[in-house]
């Protein structure tokens, strides 16, 4: 294995190292070497495969690495996913326009899913004229705004609270989902292509939205034009499972034509 500044062979054994320190050293190794295997970590930390897998799964949950078959690889750095506030300010006018158009698709009496992303978070202020809406969301900002400003029923999805997304992540509890009939799922994404569909950059987001899309009658992708043509970590919904794309006017004519040709309705704001 190629080694750099951080040589696994000289790391402390398990009797000298705490879990938190082991996690920190794993990230240091990944930042230097870009990838590592479970077997290598077991040998050099002198811990079991179960321990190492738990370490890697925990670090992935916090967005620190990407799990691979038999190991892990580095992400592009700790700033891969900027904070919620920073992302919300990026393309703010475009996101508000997309949120307004998306809210216009909601009908009275519907049960809808609004994801925890910054584009979907622009929807709530445009829903105030709706009646008898039930909203399911992982987004803390979405839920708080709705309970403060509307009489809607609001349900939070279970899961680990991710600080950068200000929402819960991870696949929803099956028992919670089993009885729901979701009219429309409004899903933001890190990318959309006709080959890979809607994709996102954290496995927790992917698992969550994928489970919701399976339950929804209509899937609406909220993607500004900067996300079109890009592919991220995992697939939320294949193109054939997406009913509507809401995007901004910077979408290229070629991309617009290609999406429509696949039978997907496109709303340009």
C-alpha cells in the first residue's frame, strides 16, 4: 500500500488508543493516501473487523468518508457539503423561485414530503394558502417554519441529525412509513442526469429519499441548472421514476429537450 506522511505501520496499538483518536487518525490517513482497506486498518490498529467497520460506518454517517467494498475512500475534503446557511444563500433567488413553483404543485388535502435541502426549504412560505396539508420532512428548518406559521400536520422523519444539513438522515423506520400514502415527494438533489437520475452526495440522504420515492405517487426533482448534467454519490430516483423537474431558466435548450423527450414534465422558473 502506498504510504505518505501517515504510515499505518507505526500507529499505536489498541491498548494505547481511544475510539475518537482512532477515528481522527483514520481521517488523517485517508486525507493523505485517499483510500484504505478494512484489513489494513485491522492489522495496524490491532482491532477486529467489526470494530473497523463500525468506525467507518460512523465516520460516513458524519460525512467524513465514503464507504467502499472492503474499505473506504476520502471525500474531497471537510468542506464537501457546506453549512445549511451558506448553501441556502447560494443561488438564493433561483432557489426561492423553484420553491414557489414547487409549492404551486401542492393541492389541498394532500400528504407531501418536503426534503431537508436548501431549495425545498424555500417551499413553506408559499404554502400558507393551502388547506388541510400534511407534511413529512427531515428538515428542521422546514418543520419549525410550518409549525410556527401554519395549522398543518407536520411529521419529522426519524434519524441522525446532520449538523450541516440541519435535518435528519438515514432510511426512515419501516413501521413509520408502512401506512403512508404520499401524494407528492419534493426532492432536492446534488445532481440530475438522464442516465443516473436524481443523485445526492451523502448515503444518508440517498437512503432516506429513495425510501420516500418508493411510497410517493409523484416525484418532483428540485434542481437548479447548476446541478443538471452532474452525478453524485448515490441514486435517489432513476429518470423513469421522476415525474417533474423544477429548474431555473439557465437550463440549456438541449437538456430541456432531452428531459421532455423522456416524458418528464419540466417547469422552468
